[in-house]
């Protein structure tokens, strides 16, 4: 998760310009030792201490071109004194003796390039110094002079210089239009060390972030900071509380970083690098204050390559993430063809009905470039924000956004503009649902940050409000029973499409929903063993962020246990299926896997019970095929229960095809009743045994207008 900035390594060969021999001896510390300490500080990224060493050496030999180069390079890597770099780098270019016999090596883009003259790297960094200080044309002039001096074989160096010229040209255009905004430092969260990767709930009342501050687990690093740990802050009376560690079960002696948070704050995605390469993990809020042990995501997400960042969609169904994989693994094997467009790319994976993640897909070269992409964030409205060193970046990582059309095609990314984007790296940008506020990290807003990033809030004008509505409420069970597998299913009443399945916090019952205005919705509150509650919710323009700055309160919904459940120890729900599918769709059956898991446990604990699973189909299709499909549905459920530990000999399956429908599938004119067919694509349970009366089988709620037998 750490950002490794470009680090130059210069090696002076025998016969090269001698630094130490040209400096008078110091009575306290020799020139050789000061040089060695300075280089060690550079290697550790501690440029402040390196500057002290080089300034000491330059006081004794102010015209030494190599010392001027080093000092200029160090100033270039500070936050508040980049302007000083130009003076020393100009001197390095101008004052190197013509007869100096030397060869210099520089790591520019991953491999070493031999250059014939010492001034070349000084010119390169002089150009970067002008660029860092927004003197784009001066930088371009230096780079153009440098291009004619680069040896023909140094093609990688030439490419790097041309890329810097493009950055400067982009900067000239981007700085012509300034984004109007208010920047507010989140002082209570920030320290003298690095903070980054803020993630928030939809109502902006919970903020989780990463810090490298003193007191973290692990050993102090060479740059004076500690390994990354995750911290939590809550908003109370409009103010953020002092951050606290998220817990020892998540924070380790390695790097642990926050990367994404579900809109309701119950699911946290985490970066961990204990394996040495970086993987993505998942944790759930157990009771509103503590978190479960992190679980590593499956191999569709985590590979032998590096995965660095992720963002979960508002409906929890899509995970966008960053990876530098060059090959894709399918069914346990890596395919031969290469994937990716260069370095770190953006990928997406859809959540499967069983909760795992499907095969990841690269988002393509419209978004991904030959450079690195990083810090992806998907907004509730579907817009994708990310950082990239490509596109029309003005230097390093710039922040971009892209939109997706109805066919799933992404638009060309748009640079969000200056001064949010700078000539340095700009990362970890998240936007609230109304798009009138954003949170990001920067080392450039605070001149005293000493090259460490802090967290800031950006406020935009009212014209940035998005047409989206935030709702929150509480779901309770009678007698204050503990929530278990409760869900709120939201359906568009016009299209009958399920647009989201939201899960309340199991301890508090609080939930959040993000909905598009000017639509009517059906809210179905469900919990296994309780009567469902159904409410209609018209969302108007007045409910959106365009008109209000807070969420809409839905109050408290209480589910009651049916009187006819009183004598039952457990309830198991019959299951619906999609057309021509035998794998469970959890959107059609919210909470079904939790229900099946409990049922499996109950069966294991009561060996007197036996189970018959009946598979059924709708009327579409040939009878022979439907019989086979209904059997596949029954066997899918049987296999699931067996995997959970139920003895297979206690379970029988039967396939009925369309022979016993519970819903009418055709109109009088022979046309299909599409909305009724899901009730016939089903599994029904039959329990036998001594304690069978203690198990309640909950039949599918077929609407009266579709029922085959209206008395059912």
C-alpha cells in the first residue's frame, strides 16, 4: 500500500569526479562519513536529514557539481521547499568541468541506463524541478535540450523525458481552469506521520483511515515511520472523534490499510502485505464497535501478483480493484494469453450467489493505460474515480473519473482538475453520495507536513449536488431479539427489478439505502422466522441531496414472529430460481444461505429427521428437459447441505418438472405471465421423522392473482 516515489541511485566509477577528495577535512565528521550518511538517508527516503549533510558539505565546497546535484534532488523530494531545488540543479548543470572523465548510472524506469555525461541526469531533474514548481514552459525547454544529448541507445531514458514533456503540456492546459473549492484539514485525524486512504459510510458519520504513526504495531522503518495500521473515527455533534485503533485482530506487525467500506459501514475491505506482495481481505462489523478477523478474498481477486486497492459498489454486488497481474487464472489454471495494459490496472468482479467473487475482468484500455492506475473508488451513482499516471495527467498520479452508459461502456476519463490534481501524486479520492464533498490525501496543502500526506475534506459549490437520495432507518425484532440474517429488499415498482439488497447492522439494526429520486420503490423487510413487512416508498426530488443536506429518516420497522411459528424450533424457506438455472440467486432469496446454514446445523443436531427435496420448473421448455433441470435444482441444495455436514443418506431428491405448478404461467390468450414464473421455478422441502413437527417449512408467497389454487 505504500507509495514508493522515484529514487535515483548514482554510482561514481573509478576515475570519476571525486567528491570526498575535493572537500577539506571536517574535525567532527569526515567528508566520507557525511557522504555515506547522506546517501543512507536518501535510500531510506529521509530527505530532511540528507539535506543537512549535503548543506554541511557544500559550505566547504560550494561549487561541487555533484553535491549541488544531490542537494537539489533532496529538495525536489520535500513538500515545502521544492522551489530551492532549481538553484542547485542549475548549478550542477553549469559548473561540471568539461574535462571531467566520468560515467553516471541512473535508474529511470526499472532498469539501469549508462549515460556518457554527468550533466544529463542533472538536466533531467532540473526539468522536474521546474515542472514541480508549475514552471511548465521552462521545464519543456530543458527537456528539449536534454533530448538532443541523450545517446541513441538510451531509448528508455528518451521515452521518460518525452513523457515528462507531455506532463508539462497537460499542466499548461489544466491550470488554465481552476476548480473552485474549499479545502479543510481533518486535524484530529492527522499526525506528524503519514495518513492516507480514508473511507466513509454514506451518511459520513464513520470514517476509517490508515496511518503510519508512532505506536503502531511492528518495528520503526528507516524513514522514521511505522508500518501501516487502521484507525476509526466517528462524527459526534458534527465533529470527528479522536481516532482509535480498529483492533489487534486486524492490525498486525505488517502493513494493514483501509481500502473500501460499504455504504452502511458493516463491511470493510483491507489491504495486507504479510505475504510480501499485497492481498485484499474482508472484515465485518460484529456489533457496531468491533470487527471480525479478516478473511482473504478468493483467487478471482487475489493472485500471485500484487493487488493494492479496491472499492465495493453501493449495492455490494461489484468489486473494483487494482492489480498488476499479467495472466488470468480460470478454474485453477493460468491462461497462456497475457492480460493488462501495463503495470497496475483496474479490474472488476461480480459477486456470485454464494457470496464468492466471479472471474475478474480488466476494464479495458479506455480506462487503463500503459502507465499505472491506482486508488479506485466507485460512487453510488456508478461513476468511477481513480488515479492514473497516464491519460492527461499533469505529473505522477492524477485523479480522474469516468461514467458508464446503459450498455456498460465506459466514457473517456476526465481529469478532475487543478488544484485538486497537482504536479505530484494525488490519490485516494472518495466522494460523498451528494458529490458536494470529497475526501483525499495530500502532502501539498500543509507546508509543515515534511513530505507526509494528511487527510483533507474538499467542499464544492451547490452546483455539484447529485440527484441521489440517502435513507436511513432501524430494523428491529419483537422482544428485542438479535438480528441474524435480516435484509431489506428494494424493488423498482415500475420495472419489478430488484435494485438493491441492504443489510442492517446486526447489533443496532441501523441501515442505509441510496436511491434515485422520481421513482417509487417497494421495501420488503425480511428475517428468517419472522413475518415480512412490506412498505411503499415514493422518492421525490425533495428527498435528494439537491434539496437537503442530510439523510431521510424512515424510523423504526419491527418484525413480529407469527403466532403459528410459536411451536416451531426452526423455519426453512422454500427457494426460487432464475429461468434455466439451478444455482441459487440470492437476490431472489435474500438471506437464503444463512437460512440453509442454520437448517444444516439443526439437521446435524437432530439425527431423527430426514429430508426430501422436491425440484420444480415453470412451463417453458420441453417436459424431459424440465424434469432434468428440476432434479439439478434439488441436487444443488442437497450437495450444499452435505458440504455443511449433513449425512447424504438422510436426504432424498425428486424431480417434478412442471407437473405440480403453484402459479399460473399463461394468460387466457396463451401469452406468458413472466412475473409469475419464478414461483414455479422452485424447491420445496418435506421433513419426516419424530421431531418433524418442530420444523416449519415456509412456502413461497404466491400472489392471489397467480395462484393455481386460490385457497392455498
